[in-house]
C-alpha cells in the first residue's frame, strides 16, 4: 500500500475527530470509559492543523497523526488508523514515516498510549521503550540511532 501524507486544514477537524473516536472505541470500552462526545471534544479542543497530517491511500483518508515539535523531543500526540485498515500494515508505514522525521531532526520520539490499548504491543514491536505508567496511560520513547 502506497501512502501519501498531506497537511490538514481547519475544515478537517470533524472528520479526523470521527476517525479517532472510531479507532479508540475498543480501547476505551476496555477501560469502561467510552464516551464518544468527550473523545471528540477533547480532540477538537487541541486540534492544530499545523501539526496534524492526514494519511491517504489512493486519495482515501486512512489515518492521521499529530506531531508536536518540542525543544528536545518530538511528541506524537495522536496516531490513528481507520478501523477497516487495522492489521493491514498502514500503522507500521505511518510510524516509520514519523520515525524518519525524528531521525532527520535528531530528536527522540515520545508518546502515550491507553493502558488497555492494542497500541501498546504495536509500539513495543516498533522498538519503543516504556518510560512510565500512570493511571490511564503508558508512556514510550524511541530514539534515533
């Protein structure tokens, strides 16, 4: 699958929020915390098109990520793949795109994932190292060679 990363605009917020809610549903239900409107609002309240990138395959939106540049690291605030794309390799391709950005900028990549999410196994498979656990999340870091 060939992916293309494109910038977002203010108008993309609702579409991306809906993709996020659908992708998070299973993880949030496992924690007993699935509240679609809350998840939508949380995303939209921090939505910044300048740090958000849509991922397309054949001009179809299949995912997105939010990458925030900090002084000494990159924060992967969100990485979501459309539910129908789960298990098909898109997530692995997207995380490699993001890791290449970290390599270019010579900064570690940090992120958090919900404790009961399958994302934890995904990030461990992609060489992220667990750094810390909090009530709801596990935090990881990956550093370029």
